[in-house]
């Protein structure tokens, strides 16, 4: 989230593009310190507030200043410039970015430090989505306030949808369950691009209207069009989608007015 409370920026690139990102670590000076053996990239010492950026799922190079997460360290007060080359054959789709300093990545992700990265051109492989309204939805997880023991309707983690909290309990049959709400016109189709940007939460997503899970057509998973070997424009139809950690999928849905996660 930005200092003004806005969403982390959604980055758009085309295959073959160069992406330049300048990162300044404005978090307080961290505790601890572990010297990282050379070759180094950025700082040479890791501490509790070190950051870097992983460009999740992209086919960019694991070299320093590109998608390198093992040696790259940007510490409090430091600025670091990324300069990534996307290959010409990068599949269009939804990707995401997040800090990936080993040992503290979970902490950073549950602090909501993740954003969407879109390789444009999905309508070249799925023309049906070209005219639809798109929504980019990032599900993140975070600590349940008070850290209660998970039991019954008390989940291990709370989740948010584009930073809007989905309050516990997350059981739809509970009387005080509050879903995330997406408004749609009757009969309208929308193109939903969803990323499970949580660190520990596996999702079972449905799109529900009047208590009835609606039909969703999955057009791509992790940037790969479904059924692409048989028919690149085909779509898998279901009423729910399971998402393991760090996956993304794109769906077309109609009729429903609410989604919950
Ligand atoms: Cu990742």
C-alpha cells in the first residue's frame, strides 16, 4: 500500500519490454545482521528490514538487477534500481511482485507488500475477454487481530481482497459473515484476474449470487491459457476454483454480484 493508502501500483508491460523500477527502503533500520557471501547484489548484510523484489512467474533473468532474490538486499535508507528485460515470447497474463528476502518474506507479505504485474496481450490468446470489463483482484493474508487460536470459525489467517478485509468468521453460513462485494449488471460478463498473493493461505473461490455459486469460466492459470494444447480459445467451466499459494488465474463470470474468498 502506498503512504496515501492507495493500492500498490499495478505494473503493465508488453512482451519484449524493459521494466525499470527504483526501490527505496523507507522502513526503519532492522535488527540483527547476517553477512552474505559474495558475489553480492546491493547491500552485503541482511537484517530484519531488508527488502528486494521478486517478479513472480515471469521469465526474466535471475541476474543482479533483474529477477534475483538470493543475493539482492536493499536495506533501510538505501535505493536500488531494477532493470528487467522481458522476453519477446513472455506469455501474456497476470503475474505479481513481492519482497523475497529469504527468511523474512512471509513477514513482508503479511505486511501486504505485494502488487500485480500484467503482461499485456491476453486478448491475443483469448479474444473473448477483449471487450469485457476487467478487474484485478489480489488476495493477501494477514494475522487475525489478537492472534486467537484457530478453531471452528476462527481462521489461521485473515484475508483481504484488494486490501478490503474479509472479516472473520469466513464461513458463509454464519449470520455475521461479511463477504467482499463486487457489483455487476444482470447478465453482464466480467473478466476477473485473481492472484493468490498470500503467504500461507490456500483459497477455494466461488462467485455467489443469492447463495448460489455462479458459473465461472477459467481462461488461464498462471499465465497459461487453459486447454491450450487442444484449443487455445477454449475455457474450463466450474463453480469454484482452488488456488494454492502464489497462483493466479483469469476467469470470465456473469450474473453474480458477489464474490467471497
Ligand atoms: Cu513469489
